[in-house]
C-alpha cells in the first residue's frame, strides 16, 4: 500500500428533524446508485438496521468523485466508511 493524493469529497446535508422522505445523492460522475452496487446507500441501510433508526435527518449527499471507479484504490469503500462515520457523528 502507498498513500496517493487522489480523493473523493463527500458533503452531507442534514435537516433539523428526521423525516422518512427520500434523500438524494448527487455525483460529479454518473455512478450506479442502486442499493446493490453502491457503498454509500449500503452504508445507510446497514446503519439504519444496526441502530433501529428508520427516519434519518439526512436530506442530500453530494459526491465529488475523483478516484476512478473500479481502479482498486478503495474509493467506494472509503465513501461507505465515511458515510457511516458521518451518520454516527450526527
């Protein structure tokens, strides 16, 4: 392993009250945002299942994608992990 200077940027928009409304994920690139192939949506589902929280105050996630998809640099995994950390911190 070696550190690289390439990184994705995630921004989370939370509201003051939890809602059961659909949140949106916007990206600088076209990505598969279905539940089976996206680590961000999987992380949200795992978080909800583990905590029992059905309504999240999360309204929007903005992903600035710089790590190439499928390049093996761990971009998707780190985006999922960052999402779990953001949900836990909030």
